[in-house]
């Protein structure tokens, strides 16, 4: 029986309390009962420390527990496995706590780079890499391009006139249940650079809301004339109606001549939208604020 995570956390708390007093008495809650069961399994005699209502902890008991952990090659008390990757947990001992470990993709993002020839791999228009956010040197990139849809990401090229003013743009997939956490870390780090963050996604209420939530500075959209002709009520799903209230507030906050106003009016008043995959015409960057 492994030492349950809640029991380890409880024991770590007790260890801190024992720095100030010789013993600590805890009521028989679930984590304490986990400790009792674990001690019985490993022949640790609780003797007079235990009764039907409480368990008394002292330095000698914690030392016995640590001895068993050490002999079993399990991380000693005071070492938290929470937030560590499986590899990080392995360095602490043979125990694995899947419930508290860091996801393997927690810091990973999908990035689209210019073509990078690789022996044995057919040449492709862009090179897609799964990278650690911490491995990216953000100062090397003039803008962050956040692409909402995975199929559009694989097909996306920054070599268009609308993005020609940005040196070496960093093209990244927005993320999903697999990569969303990594992108959130990247977006926060990018925000501190004060450089453009361009959202390339669906022209719909949720898409614009996601851009705002990501702290994007611009939307990459077709020009308003083309979009007015091409947008359709078919791309205004009912499940997105709850997002409209926030966008109406954002619309009200914009100056009268702000270019985003026409786009939001098309979404909110004419109830028309368009998926990213259907975009055409001349693209441009429209400020969000």
C-alpha cells in the first residue's frame, strides 16, 4: 500500500507543527485513518499514541515512517510529489502519484516554424514542433500569432501582406484539452513583452471572446466589406448567445470611429459570423481595444 497523497500532505503539516511543540494530536479523520492503516501494514506499532478518536504524532513516529519510506525507495516526508512530472516523481522515488502529477503537456505548445529540412522526411510548407514553453526565446519573435482551429493551424502561413510588418512571427496553436495549459503560460509570458498578440480564429462571438481572454491585441480578419458579404447566420450557433453580453459591453467601450465596431455590429446586430476555414479576401489586423 502506497502512502496516499492526502496522508502525506497531512503528515507534512504535522512535521511543521512538531517544529514548535513535542507532540501533535489529530482527530481520526480520513487522512489519519490512512496513516493508521499504512502503519499497521508496515508493522509500525502505534501503541499508546492511538485511541478511538485521535492519533498522537511525535518526532519518533515520523522518524519510523521516514525509515520505512526510505527502505522502500519512496520520497521522504517533506518532499511533495504534487506538480512534478512523472520523471520528476521518479527522481524522488519509485512511488507515482498520478492524481497530483504535472500533465506531460502542461508546458507544451504546438508551434509552426518555417520549413526545416529533415533527412528522411518529405519537405512540407511549414515545420510543426511540439516544444516546451520555457525553451522559446520570446525576444526572437516580433509578434505572437494564436491560431484557434487545429486544421487552420496546420495550414497557416504568416507570409501574407497583413503580417509582413512583423519580424519572425511566432505561430502557435491556441490549444485544447491537450495543449491549452501550455498556451496559457505562453500568453502570460508574452503579455509582459508588450508586443503584438494576434488572434487568428473564427469570426463569431466565442472566437472574439477567446481572443479577449487570451489578452490578444489584434484579430486577423478579412476586410469588413468582404466579410459583410460573406458572413452568414449559419455561423452564429445558439450555444454562443451567452457570450454576447460581454461583447456588447466591449462594443460600448470602444471609441465611435474604432475599426472593430463594424465587425462587432455585424456579429451582434446582424447576427452573422463565419468560420476561420471559410475566410477569403484581403486579410488585416484589427485592434481589439
